[in-house]
C-alpha cells in the first residue's frame, strides 16, 4: 500500500491576526471544550475561583465540558476580539491545527476562506502540526 503524502507535508505558515473570525459560530454549534487547566487559567485571569468559573461559564454535553452557549459566538468575544486572549483555552491556542481541520478539503474550502492568518508568519512543520493534533485528541478524547 502506498502511503499518501499529507497536504501539509511541507508545513503550513500560520500567524494569528487577532481578527476573531475563528471565534464565530458560522450558524452551527461551535463547542469550545475546556480542560481543568483551562478552567484554572481562565478563572485566575477573571479573578474568580475555578468552581465559580465552571458554574458561570461552562456546560456539559455528552460528558464533555465546554463553554456555555455553543450555538452562539464565543462568550469571550468582545467587539470582534478575544477578551481573554492571554488565558484562552487550549483548543483556541491550537487553532487552526484541529483534528477536524486537517483534511485538505476542509482546509482549502473552509479555513482558508475566512482565516487571514493562514499563509502568514512562521512555518509549522508536519511533525509540529501532528504533535498539536495529537495533544488535542488526547486532551479532549477525540
């Protein structure tokens, strides 16, 4: 069997342009999954307890904790920008290298059409991308 070359085998350039477009729901559910580390970091950033953050800002669906209201734009999106950028969840930090995005069709037909950071900035190697994808899968049990 011949192993097919991945569309990102030569790497991908990406640099966040701070546009907030990745934070929009695009008329479908946009779950932002939250780990314990995310809850602690965000609670510290908001100067509240982890318990208070969990009660106030999260919900659970199919056993997975996520930010509330996945049918809306992110709770922390304010005037087109992330209001908790320094403390943003792991899922947001790994954008655009999510497991579901690493298919050529999704990348070309969706992400490249709205994310101005794709093709900009530093070059992420195939191995770096795969490490990010692996971490996401492990963290959120894909």
